[in-house]
């Protein structure tokens, strides 16, 4: 059997038949099988937007050898009778537990939030009544922070390929569309994610893994550098190894770990707002037309040097999405974005943030605890401003000209908007950089100034990072690992899952 990779340029609304015909023509054969390797939208020239496909074709009638498959994750089965307690069921914690369970370890996940159906109901109630649930919200609960998201599965890290492939395969097995394997900007949408996390839980528990919801780890006991137990309100959980994967929003978990001697340092993170636009405006600006057959909704990724003091960039764009009240605690008012697989909503949204270091915000060398406290206080001021979870807003044009907003715009945000001088509510240095960056974005995307800025976006990355060894072990501890976004070494669904998988593989390796 011969094999060839061909590159095809296809119209956006191409059909499967058209694809087959093009392959047949390129390979001069009608007997073949094929697999898409990569698929990306080339929208550089508005008049000729098309898909670029790399297709692997196998046929008796063509020459060439199939390339060797890349490295894949080899999980040995050890049956070591070792217990691992994992805190957090987000991508990092869940995939660490999943891999360890597969390798024959005895694993237990403790998750402070609710299982996904109860969580979905809690979120729906919150968006209907404004009554916040500490166990069922956008940050905490089964599947972690990304369960109610756009489910973008992009990752900028080049060093996670076997882990990424394993993660994608398990996602597909759990119901994600096959295309996540080859799309350059893959996403699964919140509607698929709920099903995926449930199916993953089923696969995990069928292997013997255990997961307990609404169980918060409140403390740890440590003896001679060895963690002995994860302590919850009801009972302690002893184990041989402990992995914390609490995400970057669980402030009291950070505080508890720091008090127990886990060492952290501060690091740069980002602050800003969420920019919302009519999706039709973004489509017109990016494509020159309001819609294209075979493409869901236009995306953008923007970056600017701003005023030269802080880099300004867009982040986590949700085409056809919804801006969501992402409060992590009562009396904290922050926003984030999500969308469904169809990306069919009327609006697009994306974070528009400026990178900054906590030292600059606190005006001196900040300790990790001070950095967290500073951020938490800022998040609380947005709640104080609106006295609720309504999002403070102004238009992009208001922000640029510091003019008081007066007209409440149409929005996808479910809990209502309150006019606010956002440029005064965000630290001045950040606001100034955002202003320059936004002005730049207005030059790059036609009509960008017509958009609305909502609330505070403070969760694009963590302001602190654990001090850990290469294998993920917290420095000074024998058996305590910190994984995922909360460790400060990962950000996003894929890289957090990959970090959890790597730590699991390190534990397996040390027991082999
Ligand atoms: C609305 C929204 C949209 C997003 N969209 C995307 C996207 O499209 N693509 C993308 O790549 N990323 C997205 N992200 C970011 C992504 O979700 C995170 O980067 C990722 O989930 C981090 O994974 P993690 O496992 O490290 O932590 P998390 O997913 O945050 O999971 C941590 C879990 O630990 C639990 N926990 C914390 N402390 C304790 C404790 N003491 N005891 C017990 N349990 C505890 C929490 O309840 C939580 O479930 C989005 C985030 C949000 C909030």
C-alpha cells in the first residue's frame, strides 16, 4: 500500500464528494482511503477565503511510504497497590487520576464542586435569579473551570505532543468530534463538554477510580516533608502520593498550601475586560461578508505593544458566544466567555487584557499572599460597584475617550449591565496600556470600537507559581505534587491536562 500527503485548497462550503474528486485528481486514482491531517481557514485575502487541507492518502496505486507514527504515551500497568489522592477534577486533576488509575494505582479525586448536571442547574439558577452557588458555578465543579466554556483545545506549548495526543484521543472516545484531531483551532463547545466530562467519569470509575463531589480539601497534614493526609470537614484521606490540581481560582486552597509550607513565587499575569461585539460585525471585518458556507463564525487574535509598558492582547475568543458571570465566590464580580459547538450566537466575545507583574500593582516586592489578596480585593470592588453580579460596562469608544457610558447596549451577558467608568476601576497603568492597545485593535479590525467592554477579566492566568522540581514535586516535599493552572506552569484545558498527565507519568516512572 502506498501513501502520499497532498495539500488541497478548497472552497469554504466544499462537500465530501468534492474532496474525494480532488484527491482522485491529485493522485490519479479512484481507489484510495484518506485521512485529514490538518485543516485551517486561510482568510488572509477577503475575496478568496478557503480551507487549506493536508490529507494523507493510502492506495495501491500510489507510491511512497507512510511516515512512522509519532511518539505515543505508553502507560505501563504496574498494580502497585499505591494510593493517590487528587484534589480537583479539572483537566489537570482528572487526567492525572485517569492515567494513574489506568496504570494500576488506586486513585481518589476530591472535588469541592458538584457533579456536572447539578453544576449546570446551579449555573442556570444563578443566571436566572442572581443567587450564587459556591458548589455549582463557572469555576468549581466536575470538569473544572473549562466545563462551561468554548472548549478551545489549542495549546501554544510545543513540548506536550504525546500527552496532547492521549488527551485528544480520550476526548474523542468520550464524544468529542473527530475533527479536534486535525483542526488548527479545535473547539468542542460547552454543549459537548458536559457530555464528555460525564463519559470520562464513567470510563474512570469503570477502571475502579473514585471521585467524591462537594468535598473540599481544607488542610493537609505533613510529617518530615511527607504529606500524610488530605483533610476535609468530615474525614482525613491518607495516601502514598498527593496531587493538588485546584486551578487558579481557589484562593483559600493557595492560602492553606502556603500555610502548610508549600513554596510559591509571584509571576506576571494579565488584567482587563471582556470585549463583546456583534458577530456579524466581526464576520464582515474579517471576511468582508456576513457569513460563509461551511465556516461557523469569524475569529480574531490580536496583540499590541500598547503604550510600550504592558503587552496588550486578546485571549480566549468565543465566536458566537456568551459572556458569563464567572464569580468564584460570593461578592466577587468577574466575567469570562463560553460558546456552544455551533458557535451560532449573535455575539462574539474575547478577553482584552494587559500583562502585568504583581510587584507593579502592589508598588513593592509582593509576596504570593499579597498578590492573591490584591487580586481578590480588585475582584470585590467590581461587585461593590454594581452591588450585584450585573457587569460594569462601557463601550470601547467610551473607554478610549474616558466618556461616561449612558446607553445600555444589547448583550449576551445574562445578568444585566451597569454603566461604569472602567478606565478608573482598573489600575491606571493597566488602563493606559489597554487604551493604547484598544486603539491599535480599532485600526486592525474595522468597527472594533463599536464593541462593549464588560467587567473585570482577571482569570487568564495565575499571579503565583509554585516552586516545584522538574517532576512536578513541590520543593521540600517527598510526595506532594502541584499540577495544572493552579501550579502556574499551565494555562488552558490542553496544557493543564498535559501537565497532570506528565506528573502522573513521573509518579508511575518512580514506581516502575
Ligand atoms: C468560563 C471559562 C471559559 C474558559 N474557556 C477556555 C477555553 O475555551 N479553552 C481553554 O483552553 N481554556 C479555557 N478556560 C480555562 C481552562 O478552563 C483552565 O485553564 C483549565 O480548566 C485549568 O485546568 P486545571 O485542571 O488546572 O484547573 P481547573 O479546571 O480550574 O480545576 C480545578 C478544580 O479543583 C477544584 N478545587 C479547587 N480547590 C479545591 C479544594 N481545596 N478541594 C477540592 N477541590 C478543589 C475546583 O472546584 C475545580 O473543579 C476557561 C475558563 C473559564 C472559567
